[in-house]
C-alpha cells in the first residue's frame, strides 16, 4: 500500500500551496505567467508528448532521454535558486517546497517512502519517493507500450538539478521502478554522487557531448594526481548550464573542419581547455598541439618565438631553432591573449595565415607550414580595432568561427559540478579526505562574483583543501582566505517557516509577536504608496547596499541579473 497523508501533511501542503500561490502571477493581458518571477508557460501536454515522440523517432531513445533529463535538470536548478531566495536561504523549507511545486506543475504526485534526510554541513543526503500519476511514464506507455527502461526523464533530471543546487554538491536520482516498465508505480532513490554505484548511465545526461566530462563518482587511489585531463586524454570540461552546452555544441560543429576558431571570454573561463578539446576531437588529434601566450612574450622576441630564428640573427642567437608555427606543423597552434601582439607582429602573422609559410628571423628561406589556428582573446577585438590597437584585416582573418564562453557568474548551475571535480582532484593530490562543502560555503560560492571565473574557483578549492582539517568539510574561512570580498549572505526576505509534514500546526499561543513587523509593513506601504513603489524602494536600497553593483543587488533581492535589469529599467531606478 502507498503511504497515506496525515492531517499534518494536509495542513503542510495547504500552507505550501498558499505560499506558492502568493508568488504566482497570471497576467493574460500582458501574455505572461510568472512563478517566483520566472516566465512560465501553460502548454498542452499532448504537444510535449508529440515532440517527445518525434525526437525519439529522429534522434533515438538514448539521445532523447539525455535531452529531456538535461532539460529537467536546468528547470530544477532554476526553481531551487528562486525558492531558496524566497524562503530566506532556509534549505529545509526549500527542500520541502520543491516536490510540492512539481506536483502543482502537473508532472507527478510525490509520496515519500521515508522522510527525506539531508545535512548541508556534511553533505549527507538520502531520498526515497514513489511517483504516482507520472505524466511522463503514462505518456511513454501510451505511445510506445511497455518499456525496457525507466521513462520519467524530466522528473529525474529535475530532482537531480534541484537537490544538487540545494546541497552544493552533485546528487543523483535513479528511477528503480517505472509504470512505463509495467510496475505499479514509479520509485526513485537519491544519493550523493560518491555513494552511487558505478553507473555511468545515470550521469550521461550531464554530458551534452562525448568530449564533456561526467562528474566523477568513484574515488581514485589516495594521493594520485588527476591532473587537468580525464582518463581519455581530454581536458576536464564539466557543466550543465545552457551557456556551457551552447559552447559544447559549437565546438562539436567546427571540430571536424580546419576552420580558424576564435575563443572569446573573460580571463579564466577555460579558453585553453576548450581549445585542447577542439584539437582532441578533430582530425589533427594525433599531431602536435602547441600553445603560446602572446602576452607573456617580450615584444622584441615575438617574431623569433612565433616564426623561428637563424643562428646569428641577433645577439644571443647561438643556434637556429624553429618557431611555434614550425613546431605545430600538421597540428594546432593556440594563440592565447592574441590582442597583446604588437602591431608589427600582427602584420607578419597575417601574412603567415594568408600564405601558409614562415620565414625565420635572420633567414631568407621560406618554409611551408600546415597549421590550424585557434586564437583566444579576453577583450573585445572589435573595440581593439576601433581603438587602433588591432589590425582589422587580421581580425577578419581570425574571426571565422567565433565562440563566446560565458563567465562563471552567468552559469552558476555549473558551480557544484566544478567544485566536485576540483575537490576530488586536490583531495587526491594532497592525500587528504574531505567530507564536502558546508552550507554557508555553498551559499558564498553561489553568491560570489567570480571575476577570475573557473580558474579562480579552482584555485579557491585547492586552497580550501590545503587549509581544511582531515575529514572536515570546506568552509568559508578555508575558501575565502585569499583577500576575496565575501558576499553579503543576508537574505533579502525571510519568509515565515512552513510546517514540515511530520509537524503539528503551531497554535496561536506559539506564534511569535507580529506587532513590530506589522508596524514596519504599515510604514513601508505608507512611504511607497503601492506595490510598485515598494519594489522601487527595495531596488534602490539594494543598489545602495552593494555600492551600485547591479549583479550583487540582484543577488540580494533573489533575482537574476537580467530580471533585475528589466525591473530596473521599468521602474527607472
């Protein structure tokens, strides 16, 4: 028999429904539905079922499964961020609201086999649920008959994304029973990735392409250095955000060609790692990959480094040596920070790209080279052209296939996956056991601005592993000890605590006094005059609190940067 709902559970659900309803805005005259300020769509289930069926027919079952699971994962991450902000960072309340939210959205009916257990300080997690009335399972059964594998793909992805974002470390849910397989009901179990059985299939949805690394779920020998690359020789590329996946898609498209690729993005986003992946999955993979940081070469030596030098060409040139182009012949040459090249070197580089031949410094012999060029810039090259600091003709030669890598602050859903990779790497390198990441550290990592992007995150985790005690969790003092400005983690709005399913409703005598809060609300409304006025005051206050930093102000209010800017423009703040 399935678990039944007690009076306490019904009361808890009523409280949660009321809470969710207060954050649901339906504005048909504006053509919008918003839930926790996210744009929502009320769409026909049969149309999504038709799309699912067509994708299975075109892409196959496994690819469609990965696609829908990844879609659910991204939805879960977004819901977790918005809900957590609304309940003032109270993880317990947000955890309780997540399953109910998915019920209200019409996907499934959740029944806990046992109460969800989690500890955000130690990273321990255990979830065991029955899913009844699963739209996905019923749709799959109707369209394809009895399946050999579970079919609740979006729901599994949603559960993974939601709990991963809440816990700050990868949590994997696996469907062990499914109505689509002929079972009476669906059943799922959730665990931290380290406790899961070695099951690569459960992680496939996080690999948008084959060259993307799945989060590690098995420990390696203590003290082993994982290094920057995975077992396949590819660099670690881990992510699940839409921005990360868009880069992976473009990378796969251009990899089989010889087209010049220009990676753009802030310093530390991983341009060299992506360039190595591009080389590794392309037709030149067996040939050399040569990297050069143009900013690190003295201006007077740039030509010698790139094109080579003959003996006696200048003082100190005691022997002839090939340049980077010759060493990369047949393979790939990665030109990092290419905007740092002096103008005279830019002209000679352009000639090499056009003619496919180099001339060493101090030599008259022309040497043919066959090199794929991959360049990277951490500044806008178009602006550099306008400023007269970069040749326009060279820019057009390089800008054949541009790929913009988003900064880490615009793909925060990747942070738990990256933290997992870096934490395991350095724990194994230093031979130290690390339990996980504390709740406060997780919140700080999510709120931090990440001016140094992925490189800064990796350095921070390495430092934290060194400072943390054996068997302890990484905490704020371990991570933010290098002069970083710790973000203000005070919640913008602390909502009343909602009752848990196993708690009795509090009596009126148990309630905290509300006179002070009521008076504050009355004063606020008197000053603002309307809900729009209150929103304007909150935005102005948030900007004052953060010194005009729009990104920090958005986080303080529990909004995304785009949402904040939209409201800011609308209110004229």
